[in-house]
C-alpha cells in the first residue's frame, strides 16, 4: 500500500517550495467572483489570514489588502486586475475527501463591469469558483453577468451569502432571489445563528451543529448545539438540502427513497458529485470577515473539483484538424493556455499560463499553436499577488507566470511542437466608449505609443487606433472608469503625461434595405494601367450577426484571385463607415458580376473597386445609426425616487420596474450610453450622495432620426 502511495506521489507531484509537496488531486484552482462591493477581496483576505499566508487582516477601506496591490485599487477601494495567489489549507475532519494538506490557487476578480475581461479570462482557466452575494440584496446585476460567464465555461460553483451581519440582511429573501433570478438548483448547507448585528455564527446543516464566535478577531469557532429558536428552521433547510442532492448519488438516493436517514458521508458525497457535475450549487452564509471562513475553506476542498475531477481538456490538432483530447497528467504532452499578460517593473512582461497537461521547465522551447511560432521559457514564476517566487519546473493543474515570451498573448495556446493542439481561446466583448488622447509634450509623445501598446497587451478590451483625418489617437474600452484608470496608470507606471477629450460613444452604422452598387476603378497612365470592376449587392442581417461576404461569380466574369482583394476593399470601407465614419455592421455583401482586363487588372485595382462598390450600394440602402444601450440599476432611498426617475426619463431611458430591497428601492431600466456621461456625479447631487448606480452594456439599438441628424452634422463639422 505504501509503495502504491509513493508511486502515486511521484507521478502526480506539484510543488510551491521544496518542502511543500501536494498530490495532484489536492490542488484547487478557484476564483472569487461577485457583483461589485459584495465582499470578494475581503473574503480572499480572510482566507489568506486563516491559511497563515498573512498574519494581519488587511482592509479594503484602509488599502492594506494583499490582492488589491495596485495604487489605483487601494485609492479607489475596488479590484481592477485579477490577482493570483497560492495558499494551503489543512483539513482535519472530513468525510468526502481525504484529510490533510491542500493547495489552493486563488484568483480574486474585479466586480465592476468595466473590468469584465478579467473575470472572463479567469473563469476560462479555473476548475471552480466561489460566488459571493451581498446578503442584504441577494442577486444583483453583475451577479447575473458573472453567473452567465461561469455557465459559459461550465465552472462548478459554491455560493456564499456575505454581510449577514449588516442592517437589512435578508437570508431568506436572498435565497429566493438566487432561485428566481438565476434559476439554479441551490440549497443552503448553512444557516445563520443570530441576525444583523447579533450574528454570531452558522449552523452546519450536514452535521446539525452550530459554530459560533464572540468577536470578528476570533480565530477559533466554538461547536455547540443548535439554538432552540432556529432548530425548526435548521430541520426545514436540512430536509430541503437532502431532497435536492440525493439524486446525485445512487446510494444516497436509495436510502432517501426507502425513508432511511442519510449519514454525513452520504450527504457530502452527493453534494460533491452535484457540484462537480455543475448541476448543484450549495449556499453558505455569514460574515466573511470572521472565522466562519474556515467553514468556507472546508467547503472549497470538499466540494469543488481538483484538476483530476474535471474532464480531459479538448482541442484541435493543428496537424490533422481533428478533435484531440489531452489527459490532465504530468505524463501527457505539454499543453497550456495563456490567459493574462502583465507588465512587472522588476521582471518585465509576465504571461499567466494555466497548465492543462505535461510539465513546463525553465529554458524549455514551446510551440505557440495560435500563432505558429516557437518560444523559449525564460523564467517560471509562482504568484502571490504582487510577490513573485522563481521555480525551475511547473506541473499539470498549476497556474504560473512565464517570463520571456515575446509573441504569446491572451488566449494563445502553448504546447509541445511534436504534439500540437489548439485549445479554445477566450472571447471578449467589443468596446462601447472612446476617448481622444494626446501627449502633453513631444517627449511624452515618444513614450505614449509604447505605454498604450503595453496596456493594450494586458487588457484585450482596450483598443487603440489613429484617426487619419485628425491625426488623433483614439482609445476605446468598456467604460469611463476603465479608460480613466488606464490613463492614470500610464502616468504612474510609464511617466507619460497626456490630456484626454470628452468620452465618445462607439456608434455603429447599418443598412435597412437591399441595394446594389457598381465599383469601377480605371486608370490609364504611361505603361500598364489599372482596371478593376465589380457589382455588389448588400443585404441587411439580424442585429449582432456581423459581416458576411459571398461570391456569386459564375463563368469567370472576375478571376478567383481578385475575389479576395474585393473582400479586403469592402472590409476597409466597412471599418471606416459611410454616414458618419462609424463601422458598418450586420451586413451581407455579395459580389455577383463584374469584368476584368487581361493586362491592366490587379489586386489593388479590385480592392479599390470593392470599396467604391460598397459606397455606391450604401447610398440607396436606407442607412441607420446604432447606439449602445446600457442596462441600469439605481438603488435609492424612497424620497429621491421621483426625481431620479424624472431625470432618467429626460435621458431617453426606458424604466422597466422598481423593486424594494431592504431600506432602498432599486429602479431598473435601459438608457442610451450617450446620455450617461457624468451620470454618477448627477445622481449624487440629486440624492445628496445616498443613491448609487450600476451600469452594464445591454445591446445596440437604432438612434432616433432627430438624434442621428445631429450626430451626422457634428461629424461633418469635425471633418
């Protein structure tokens, strides 16, 4: 038996430091995800404290947390970039997994919608997640967004209701909101002991014991009998829990159907199977600043999957083009996904990599299957927020940072060149807002391009382009806060002073009708001339369906080698727009006829002809402008509700409803992004600083004709 154990350990070993070895099935790669201000960073901070990673509790308000290490984060009291940190937890009393030493790799993600890319890329590489809800309000807008993101990547989750110690805490109301708004199969495995400021612990519904503390600073929980006043409530929720999880384990289901009592092992085994399958989400609760976080850590280890528990990674062989499965083992060929780029002032460009199979060593040559280039591993670094630890080797199941990769970026697959595999990449939303940015001095001009490129390398939702008409540099992103933070980082980290213009909305152009147009480019100079000629038909597509190019050329009216250049000319024209210089979207372009010249026709001539043909066709296609519409939630005391709704109505808002949540009323609706510039300041003014708003992108909609005329006229004046 001992020999088997030794053999297992050598096969699936992972390391942080030489004296800290854990088995492969004792790794948990988890993310902390939530709506802004639900308590993600505070939860992470207490986890680090309980596991001995830190010896003093950090505070978001004081700017002393381990994972919010950037100056911008500490000043604003919010998470901006996802931070990775490795810690360990010794679980003593357990029945669903082996007792002992577990390694937990944690990624603390931002809650603000402007930084949604950080959540997206983190969930892509995680095996499990802890979803934090504010126990006063339950499900909020960003809660729904990150829940959908986790569904997209099939990430198993456990949930925790935080802030049950605050006035307005509503345990049962929060549970109801999770059921109604997320439609998930959930059940609490804990209920609170006490309420609001009298909260003093939790009841474990599996053991049917209460675990209490006297003060936030306590490091030990006291086990006691369930208080008589909540005994009935505990029995009710325990019965609900057993009913919902019994189906996930055959033995538990048989006992349940026969009316037998389920043991602690039966319940935990069923919960674990339900969680790993992605069909059940247990709910914990309490105050994440306290020692009840020990119960959360136990739940992370007992219910969330290790790399062994999730299916083998799937990809496509770049040799055969067929689906390929890669076992998540050290013995398998190496494969990993780059999911985040960061510029470190001490070690340079860092690429975060999730290793799915095989091993990675310092100095090893790897193959970037996404870009088809070879790269060499300079250094391997383990992550502790802003602290770095060099290692010589990394293993399957780990998350590490790599130094020395020049051509690999977010979403790229790294693998063994002899066994190439292309993994699913990461998709990011399109930017909705732009700013013109100009360097303050000539010296800053030289540095600004470098700084912007490095920031764009880090953030896939941050785009840079030049306006050829004005010579300005335009930066685009998901919101005003994101762009403001990036401009501030440029100043702090790269010493670049820059001025910015007012935010510009990312409008788009589209067509409403089918139309045709002729594109003809003929130039005759001394020697060889230029000849390109095509007929295009343009057709509207559904909202969000994008661009499609089709060739209906028959009989060789245009040779095949000139179809590609026509498409290229069309795409360039689409990018620069026709009405007001905004990208033209949701359109099908069909080339159906044309002609060519044996001598004078060239790729350049047909590219120009394609551009001219699209411009001609668009004149009669009944063009329209589209604008980004934002989903908005405003939480306000009742006395300001009338003024706030009136103000939103003046901004072309569509109010969909109001809902009472604790002491506040939440107003929900949609409003054009163009109307929201400076809204946070206006809202503070209307409500004497007591209301707050949450905004996230919803969809694109046609701009009213009177507003369209103003936008087009303004663009004409700029030109």
